C-alpha cells in the first residue's frame, strides 16, 4: 500500500507564519511587562508535532536578557492568546530566544564600510 503525503506539506510553515503574526500583535497590544519593549519577532520554528515553538526576536533598544525573561515568563499568557486565535488542535509551548542576526549584519556592514574607505584612501 502506498501512503499518500499530507495534502498540505507546507502546513507547519503556515502555522509558524500565523503564530509570528499573532504573537507580534499580542505582544504589542496585550503584554504589559515593562521588560518587554519594542520587540520584533524575526522567525518562528515549530516542531513537527506542534508541541513546541522557538520564537526568535530582536530588539530596537533594551536588554535582550531581561526581555527574554519577560517573554518566557509571559509565554503561558501568550499561548492562551494564541489558542483563542489559531484554529489548530495543539498550540505549541513557546520558547523565546534573542536573535543576533541583525547585530551580526550591522557588524558585517561596518567592516565592509571600513574596508571600502581604507581602500579608497589607498587609491
């Protein structure tokens, strides 16, 4: 017997995308923790069984460690908000992680700018 693949192979990506959009709204409108400032949700990775989700965030200003603590303490509250919005059987447990990608990109851009300016001085 041949097993048919799921009719929606990108379902986990769609669920992760919806979680990202809903969390952005929930954090901005309903979370009142002073440790959590201007947070940007960069990405969400959901496990295949939808039991857990890694939520990667970045900050415009603020302390990443304190913000991660605030978000992880509010994870239950945010999960219940997601439960009301999402139409899936299992809403994942949320794990917030600070994403350093934007910092690394800024550092790389600064290095490139320095290299270009030093080359221009040599010429």
